[in-house]
C-alpha cells in the first residue's frame, strides 16, 4: 500500500509517530506531507528529529494566515501533491486546519480518508477545532476513535458502526515509546522540589483580555513554583496586554522557550500538577498519572473528567486557585486523581489502526467504488428487540439495514457487531434495493 499521512502541527506529529512506525514496520510505503502550519523549527522540524521520524517527503509551506486563507492555501497545494502521489489512502489526525484541508481535498479526489482520533466533540462551535472535527468526520471513510464515547458521538451523527473502530488513543503509544528515551536523553534540567507546568495557547483564552488576565493573576496568587513553556504567540499577546512583566519578574514563575517534544515529555512526567488549555495535554496527563486542571469551559476529552483525573475550571481566578490548592493540599484527593484506569487504552492503538486498514486492503474494500445497485431510502424506525440476537446477526438476517443507535433503559450504547440487542431499543435504517 501507498499511504499518505498529512501533518501540520506538533500534536499531529507526536500522535502519528506510532502509526508511521507501524506502517513502515509492516513494509508499506508511507509518504509524509507537512503543511508547514507550524513553520518555526522548534515547533515542527525538530519534532521529527526528536521522534526519530523520517523528514517529510513534502512540505507545502503554508505558514500562518487566517483560518479561511490558510485552509484554502492548504487545499490548493495538497490537491497537487495528492494527485502526484496517488495514494491508496490518506490518513489525518485530530482537529487542525491541516485535518480539515486534507479530508476535504482527498475525499473530493475519491481517495479514502482515515481519521485518527475521530469522533471527539466539545459541542462548542465557536471553537475552530470543533468545526474542523465535524467537517473532517463528514468527509472521512473510516474512523479510528479513542473511546466508546467518541464512537457514540459518530453513531449519533449517522455514521455506520461498521466504519468505526475503537482503537484507544495513539498518545498512549507515543508516551510509552518516548518516555524512556526522554528520561535518558533529555537536555532540560528540572528544578528541585515540586513544580507545576502551565501551557496557554488557545485563542479563546489568549485573545480574551479578561480571561488571560485571570489566568496570569491566578498563577501569581498560587505562590507555587510554575514552569511556563511559552508559545511565541502567547508571549507577544502578554506583552501587548502589559501582562508579560508581571510573570517575568515573579520569582516563582519560570518562563522558558518552547521545548522539543522529549524535553517537554520529561518535564510533564516529573511535574506535580499540570495547568493547561490544551486538548492533547489532558490525554498526556492521565497517561503519565499527573493531575490536570483544564483552563477551559468545555472539553472534547470528557473521559478524563469522568475518571476524576482532570478538572474543568474555566478562567475564573478564584476557582483556579481554590481548585489547585484543594488538589495539592489534600493527599486523598491527589492520590485519587493519579490512580485511574486510562480510558485511552493500553498503547496498541497504532497496531489496531493498521490491522483494520490492511484487512480492508486485502479484502479489496479500501478503494471508493460507485454503487452498483439502485438504493432508495426506505424508512428509519425505532424498534424494541426482545430476543437474544447481536447487531451483526440482526443485520445479516435483515439484509439492507443498518443499526444506527441502541438504547438500554434510555442510555445510548456503543454499537458494535457483537453487542447483544435483547431487551433494548434500536434505531434502524432500512434501504430498499432494486
């Protein structure tokens, strides 16, 4: 197989590293297309070196621009590269403009798209990442989701369950792969004693002066040793808002440049607590068993909240301070936040992703083919099922139907072939083939 992997930002590079490893391990051709969305060397090129990954085959050098301009430039340049490469499959990861552009471009060229970390939803369309996720999923043909909850999100949007594969999250694969390397080869010297790590980069925080001021004032009031790897854009905004000197001159706050991935992983793994508005760091925190306090009002990683490894606090100063102090000053609560079963799996996500792709390829089901039958939409019904039968068995008996959603005592369940339907309700779409 010839598989094209489209990447644009640090999280994509990190999370796709195990998948790229697995593609190459199995002897398939992996062509990496870098959009150049993060054009600073410390934020892109260095990560490929840190992760022992091949340098991208193509870099289309989009750089920074508004969302619309960046997306249109990416699509224009990606189309030329995808036509040139003619891959069997395009893989995208996450929720960036590179993901949106890759999904739209490849799908319009009738090349199948696999979305790694599909199905995440914050249900907040003011976030550009949420729009990217929704549109990318609408254009994809196979969905590699981290959890059952993400699968249910897709099934609620009428994505057929047989195209959804629960794999876990590749961030677990990446942490397991890279933490020993980071521990051995790190350059950064961490402080003695306990310290917290802070990251702030999301536009809803950095572009809102009240929110940003609250965050800065809260970390000052905490009176804890805090290491802040500061994004260049965040630094410039802090300076423009006259907030930069408040933290630069504070003895407890250590400002550092953005780190290479391995150094950052080492820094996180030795921290006492993480404050962040990042999505991916919420996943890394639970994988590393570090309590996380998320500086947002919603999250597309609700599993971390459900298992009590993460707390949403928004940007209210008093809530940030009281929450952090409550965690750090309460041993029982702290221990409860660090001892959880990771909802993102056991570190075999990349293997499961390639297993599924190779099975489709070997079965001659990977390519997109036009329908050979006339199919008329017939009806969609909610029915009660009172006999012992699985989803796969029901669909085999009732040809031309797909079970969209299943409810057990009013609670939606993840639909998979071996799910028992007895005493449950199901929404089923029937198609009439002529």
